[in-house]
């Protein structure tokens, strides 16, 4: 049996994704922007899929779909939550303890266990927030991603009504509960999901909220007015003001929502 291929080390991180939309790649960009870690992007639509599917180019295993992140080691990984879980400790975004796993130095066995638990708690919340992302996409493409919205508009209208009435409040109520029961912020600002520092979970929820505000402005205005999810909206405002994120937003490099995962169709929105 031949030894596994050794990938050449490179100068940093490279994100492979589609051009023109924030998409799932945006969650990864936000992590690097917040941490102030340089990264480059490969956004060539003509070679994207042929590259990530080719094990001779990206190593084993090849990848199903972007985003794909090439690491400084030359190794590549895909799936948004897997990428975020991998880079979170390295970027200081896995919690106070979880981020210590980046080196692991000086950790006792008990501390390492707690650090792994915190990292997993962050990843758990990332996955839940990405569930919202996926459901928001399925509002305008409820039958098949391969079909145009106009081909499934009737089903989208029905799906949107349920998403607005039940799914948005259910997800926001969950994150409100997470924020208001965080023991680390009992005496302070309850705008952190885990501990008292920003994690990938905060960044993902921030972008999901941005997406919902874009796609369902009437519905989100109504739920905001209800004051039932104040801490979730405050988290969104806090992250927007954070160093790294505010500069990213002001730079104009952050791609605007359009025809990607989060889409605004007037007929799919409503204040209920």
C-alpha cells in the first residue's frame, strides 16, 4: 500500500466558493475577518467543482460541494460546520477554554475534557443556527434546488407561511433561551451564546439574523417589536460593532444578499 499523499504547505488559508453571493462561504469569511487572520479566495466558477471533486488536486477525500477551505498544511476540508469547528480554536473562537485546544499546551486531562466540551457546545449552536439557514433556503425552493423559484412558487407560498408563523419564532426562542441562561453572563450583557467572548456560534447567528432581516423584513420587524427576543437582536447589533466585523462591513468587501440562500420575495413575507 502506498503512503498517503503529502500536500505541500502554503502561505495561509484559501477559501473556495462561488462568486457573487455571500452563501455558506460567508460564515467562514466572518470568522477570519473577526480574528484578523488573512485569507485568500478562489472564486472561479469554471474550475470550482472540477477542482474540489478531484482527489488528485485536493487530496483524499475529495469534496461534494463548496465551501472548501485549503489549510496552511495544504490539506483541504469542506462542509461549513466542519470548517468552522476546525478553525475555531485556532482563531480564538471556540470559547475561553475551547480555544486553548489550538495548542493544547499546559492543559490537564480535566481541563482538556472541559475544553472539548466547550468547543462541542459552540459547534452544537453553530449547527442549530445553520438549520435556520437551510430552512430559509427551502422556503423559496421547497420542492427542488434544481428548479427555478417560479416553478415552485405555489409550494413556496405555503412553506413561507409556516416558516414565518412557527419556525422563525421557534428558532429565535431557542437562542433567546440560550442567551438568557448563560451562567457566564448572569451579571452582565446577555449577548454571548457561550461564555463571555465571541465564538463562531455568535458569528453564524449574526449572519443568519442578517439573512432573515433581508428575506423577511416585515416578519422580522414584527418579532422584533414583540420584545420576546430582545437578546437575540442585541447579539446581532453587538457583533456588527465588533472589531474586525465593523471594518469588514464598512470596507464594501462583504457581498450583499441577492439570489443566494437568503432571498427576498415580497409575496413570501408578511407581518402575520
